[in-house]
């Protein structure tokens, strides 16, 4: 029932354990759904077994349909935004231009391997629970800022486009010092 759906089953010992409290019931239900779907596909990944394209496509589409049902984006603006977030997080699995939750349409599912499905679902679950998007590189950290200087700590070879626009006020009042590069 509803109470059981608020908990996830720990498959190692059969205990029910509450997920992190997020404050919103549908977010909790969504996290549970993602946990269950991730565990199902992870069994194949852990055993290095391959799933047929048709089965994997149905699984991915079914996962997207379940997410749609839990979020119910037609209810209010917050849920509409949650559905847009879901589409963004799952864009490497689903072609949203041809997806419909009503009927299975195999071409809407992109060609991916099982391990990619696990990776995407785990990243989405993390986003649902924490609001943080896992990325390959950590976001640049702002170390300090004044009216004229912005100090950012970023990974090596990370392209930074911040500050490419020349401010209208310029740095003319600093004379020759401003032209040093």
C-alpha cells in the first residue's frame, strides 16, 4: 500500500528502510520508483549479462512512463517543472520528441547499454533526493570577488567563458596596469 511505497526494500536482508526525507510525497515515491528500476537493471550489469534491444527499450520506456505517472505533470506548475527536469536528466535514454506515456514506441528509446541506463537512473535519483546534478567535473568554485576581480577555482583544461564581455565602464582609470595580460 501507500505506506510500503514510502519505503524501499533492502534486498540484502529484506528490511524496509526509509529514504531521505525530501518533504514532498511524490518526490519520495519517485525516488522509490527509481531505486526499484535501477536495482532491476543492475542485476544484469553485475552479472555482465546482455539484454535484448527490445527488452531494454521496453524497460527504458516503462521507466519513463512510471516516472510520468508518479510526477503527474498536469496537476500543477511544480510538477510540470519536475517533468521538465526528468526529461533533462533522462535525455540520454529517451528521444522526447517521439515519446508518449500512453503507448510503447521503440524508436523513442535511444540505443544505450545497460550500464548507461544504471548510471543515468542513479544520477536522476540523486537529483530527486538532493537537488544536485552529478557531473564529470565539479562546478567551478567562487573563491572571491570584488568590483574588478573574480577569482574562480576550476579544473585544469576547463573552458571558462565568464567575463568574455568587456564592461562598458572599462578599466581606463587604472592606466597602463589594466592592459597587462
